[in-house]
C-alpha cells in the first residue's frame, strides 16, 4: 500500500514538474517572440523615420531646383527683352544715319516749276523741317537720302547740291511717317504752297508703300563724322 502510494506521488510529481517545465519554456518562447517583434517594430520605426528624412531632403532639393528654373526663366526673359531693346535701338540709329533702306506708308511730294521760277534750297529745307516736325522716319529728295548731316547748296544752273550730288527740278520728295500724322501733314504742306501755286506745280500723294533707299555713299556721311 505504501509502495503504491509512493509510486503514485512520484508519478504525480513528475507530471507536475514536466508541466511546469513546459510552462517555463512557453513563457520563454513568448518572451523571445515579444522581444523579436519589439525589435522589428523599432527597426521599422527607425527605417520609417530615415525614409521621412530622405523624403524631406528630396522635397527641399526639388523646391530649390524649381526656384533655380524660375530664376533662369526670368533671367532668360530679361535677356531677351534687353536683346530686343538693343536691336530696336540699333535699327533706329541705322535709320537715323541713313545706313539702311526704309519701307512704309508715307507721302510723295512732286514740285516742278511752271514758268522756270527757281526753287531755292531754303524752300526745300522748309518742307523737310515740316516733315521732321511730323515725325518722318525717313526722307529722300530725288532718291537722295536726307539725314541730320545732309547739306543743301544752291549752285549755278538752277541746281541744288545734296550730299555732293547735283539735282534739278522737278524735285521728288518722299517721306515715311506715322499713319496718324499723314493727313495733318498733307494739310500743312498744301497750306504752305497755297500762295505760290501760280509759280509751281505741286502734287502731293499719300502712298501705302514707299521705299526710301539708304545713303548712296557712306563717305558722304563719314566725312562729317571724322
């Protein structure tokens, strides 16, 4: 009876010990799993934080690049404006100096003598000054380009010397003007010649397209520059 009891107690103790051992192993495994999971979560958190940092740096760099692109676009636009301004001013200077042909709307004034009356150079200058007052872009007399350096000289034989070349009547004066000034100019020219129409045949026409050539010889211009 005692032997059976002792055996039974021993068996029960072994079973309880085995169960306790399994329980400890289960707890240890669970702890390891929790520790592993915690470690993985921390690693993921750190990786996420690092990725966010990288994204912020990339976003910052992208903004810098976009700003540089905008600055370049503005600079390019400014340079194009400067280039256009320079070209425009250069063109205006060439026109003023008579170095290029000019084409546009304007007037053609033909003056001829009826009874052989002389038409002195100062009368030509009066017309040219009137044209300039109405903002004529380019002027010519008998195909001779008129510039600020042009000299007029009356010579024998009822001839007018312009830029070193001699011309006689009829005088054909051409001028390119702003379209809005043409009608007023025509009125002023007609008024100028109202009292002398008995001596001169005056014909004034508005032309949609007039071509005024550049100066015939640049030497005629350069001799006044140097």
